[in-house]
């Protein structure tokens, strides 16, 4: 045992993983904290506070490697400090993090530092297979202590064994899934202020109020590690934790329970939180629930308790896929009604969706994505590639059959193809997965989702922040959002064994190019999100009146000229038309989106529209059969139009409108959406100026550049970005 003058230093590390180039994945700011790290922190601090080992000085240090550099050299120096016994614990290790956890553990073992490793990988492997699996045997050979299962009520015993020099190679606590530990009054997760400084949202906390799930989904590891029998923390202890954490600025919770809706004490838990909110404590949370039928007041009470978002394991919109994976509780025809119930309560819905279930094909996934976003309409979605994880029924059965699985555990992260799919090649599967992200997080679908919450500022800006996080992670950083943060960091020397370490000049050159490309990508991304904001933001009553008057007048003209139909034909044909035709028809985009304010604007527009009509007629005579087909459609529409007798009425309308509108400067960012026949705020005219200028510059047509126009566009764009940033900052005052 320790002597009274000695210190017991426990280092808890949640490892990250490697990317495909062998670099460690770490971000400047993380987003989703590790609950397992917080659970072990809470258990260890409880032992310290209860003085289980007498008056010895116990120090606990946590590291979440996704957002925080683990100072391996410093930890080794800590171990050599006189009077210090140091223990390193790799906690919450998932299968894709296992290679990194082993590599880091070897560095510590080389210095004779004791290492303990636990998490879903070791627990699932031992529970569903055995401790004879090669990866578990590798840990034993390295002298790494392995933990399988939950350690509430066991942790102090493991630490005591270490202090007595009697640490066992294996501690397995989860063989009997019917008699797992009672967590009713177990110490609660504890967040480290040091670690949370590395996260984007310092008010973000995690907690598991229950464990287990009664369902039997074949891809799930939860039920084979935490069991199908629900075990719960007491509602009073959850409330006490929230009250305590609020003093440290923690006000938003992600309840990591696999299925909050199957808790026996869900009502009591909600009621305790409602009491806290009744005292004026601004506490909110998100949780995971299933799609099975719930008590009538479940949704209502959840919203009253401060639930702002639910994660629902939808998995698929194909009934055949759901049946194949044992997801019998999911009924596709009920999805929309279930989501509507949450929306009616003011709660955002986040759908979990698996790509690569048995009946998926590249074409079917694309069709299912259309159905998901247009018919089911969740606010947010997370996509996962079907992955056989140790601890799942699918993995065990595939191993028994001898099916091929990618042996590299680092790829078992749900965004790599690691098995052979019956209907898709690995490339097709990956493309279908990436296209799912692009489809759901398209500008059009984000506009559609945000438009539902325009009158609910908290939900609107919460969803806007989520879109920034998710689209950046999935489509810019190319990582799953649940493990990604903001701005990827790359340590030159921390690279997976087998990958060469670049020289400093080479590394700096690569990073400079990567960061330059990232800066350009982010600039485009921010501009896209500005467009989303412009089209969905809450407008003042005065603005609404302006827009209504403009739309009423202009809609009559656009319908009479059938501009929306012509624009739709052009949009569909644009990619197939020759370059010369596209150049001559380019004014169509500008004309169809132009806002008219006065009689003069109307007269100028009609003259230009007639010139365009003549261009279309002239182009028909010399183009290919394919191009002529599209041009004929446009001309047929224009030939059928008779509007000369209505011009006087339109001019009178603009005469009446003239005195009721603000200056054009105040309306500079509105344009007409001809296809949907409506007035919208948009930066597309600015974008058109920039695109044309860049193309002219690349083509060395410097005489076509218009300095005054570019200067004005730059000023307008800067003003728009400042307005968006200021409004986004205001969001933080809503307690998001």
C-alpha cells in the first residue's frame, strides 16, 4: 500500500483513432464529451472523497484525446516523481479506437507504467466470444490489465489490487446479463473543467440516467454489454447532479441512455427536472428514444422538463431492412405521425439511419433519402454504414460463418465499408453513404427544416448550430459528426506505426496547403449558411408587408409571362446545352430573379425579356437536335403568351406601390424565386457577381472586370457576414 507521504495519481484517458493516412484525429475544439470518461471520473472522485485508502493524496487527471493532446512524455515524468504511484486507464475504448489505445498503452508499458483498458470493445468481445480472441490475448501479452463490463461497486477493489501489487490480468463483470450492477445510487458522472476547456460548448454535460435496452436489434452491442433489463439511477440523484453542475456552468445534457423511453422511472425523472426548472434553473437536455408506442403524456412531460431534441433510431425506411435486423418495433407508416407529435411539443427530431442494410442498393438508398427528407421530415439525421462490432449478434454470426470482415479495427467506425455487401461494391456503398449526407444536408433541405422553426428562436438557432457542426464534420472534415469537432489538428510525430513521419518542412508544406483549401471551403460554407439564414430568418412585420406587396404585384407578371416554367426548363437543360448557348441564355438567371420596384424597372425588364425571347428563337436555327428540343419548349411557351393588354395595369400597380416601399438599399438582398413564385431574401446576385468575375479572371478577360461593382459586392458581402455573425452570437443568449 501507499505510505502516508506518497501520492496515488490516476490518469484517465479516452483515446481517439487514426485517419486513413495514419494521423491521429484531434480537433482544436471538440463537441461531444465522453460520458464514459465522466463516469470513471465520478467513480474515482467518489473513492477519493470517501477516503477509501485512508489519508493518502489521490489525484485524478482526465484527457479526451479527440480534443485534447495527451502529453505522454509528461505522464511518464509524473510516474518517475518521487513518492508517486501512477496508474493509466484507457476508458470507454470502442473498436475503432482500439489500435490507438494499444499503441499508446505500449508507450507507457515500455516505462513500466501499469495500464488498465476497458470499454465496449473489450466488454463486447469477451461477452459474445471469449477472452481467447487474438486482440484480447495481445493485451495480456503486453501486460495490460483488461476490464470487461461495468465497474460500479468494483472500481475500488481493482484499485486496491493495484496498490497491493495484486492486479489481475482480467476483470470480467458482465457474463450474467440478468444480474448486472445496481446503479440506483452509484456515483454520478463528473465533468472535468480542464477537459471541457477544449470543447466548443462549455455548458455541455453528459449523463446516463439508465442502462440497457429491452429490444433485440441484431447490430446492437448495448444489449450484450449492458443487458436488456433496464437499470436506473434514482431521479433524486439526477436532480442533485444537475443542481451541483449548474454551479460550474453545465446546463445542457446529453442523456446517453440507449433508450430513455423504456425507463421505469421516466416520469419521476422528468418530474424532478421540472421541479428544478420551476425554481428558475435553466436546464435543458437531449435524449435517445425508440419509435415504439409510448404513454400519452411522455412527449408532453419531456418537453416540459426541457427536452429540446430527441435522437430516434429510425435505421431505415425500408420495412424489409427493419425485419432483417430485428427492428420489429419500427413501423415506417407511423414515422411521420411520431415526428409530428414531437414537433407539436416543440422538440427537434434527430434520426439515426443505417446505410448498407441487406436490402439497400445504391439506387434504393437514393430513393430512401428522398423519402426520408420529403415524407418523414426529421430535422436532423446521422448516417452510419452497417458495421459488425464485437459484442453484436451480427458480428458473432459472421465470425461463426467465416464471413470476410476487414481485419483493421481502426476502420470499424461506421463510415468505412468493412464487410461485403450483397447488392453494392465497397465503392458504391461508400458513395451511397456520402451521397446520403449531401442529400440531407443540402442547402434546400436545410432551408426546409429551419423554416419550420422560424417562430421558435431557440430551436431555430439550435438547429442552425447543429447544421454547422454536422455539415462541417461529414462533408468538410470527412469524419462522423459524433466524433468530430472544429478545425482538425495534425501532430507530425503522432502517426500510426507503419506510416512514415514526414520531415518538418514537408509536414508544414502539406498542412499549409490543407489549411488554405480548408479556408476556401469554409468561406464557401459560411456563404451557403448565410443564404440559408436569409431565406429562413424571422422577418419583422414591416418587412412582411413590403414582401407581400412586391410579391403580389410581381407574381401576376411572372405568371402571365410563364417565367417559372421557362426557368425550370432551362435549369433542367443547362448541363446538356453547348457552351455558346449557355452564354447567350445566361441573362435568364438574372432576369427571372430580378425584383421590379417601379414602372421604369418594368419597362426595362419587358424590353430585355423580349430580347431574350428573340435570342431563343435565333438559337434554334443553328443548334443540335438535343439543344433544339429544349429551345423549342421555351419558344412554344413564349409564343403562347399574350400580355400587351395588361401592361397598363401593371404600370398602374407600380405607380401605387412606389410610395409604400423603403429604399432599394434596404431591399438589396431580395430576389424573385420564379420556380416557386415567391419573393425571397438571397445572396445569389452577389454570388453571381463573384462567379462571373472569377471566370473572367481565369479566362484572362480583365477588361470584363467591373471594379466598382466588385467593390460594392465586397461591401455588401462584408455587411451581410457581420449581420449573420452578430445574430448568431445573439443565439448564445438564448441559453443554447
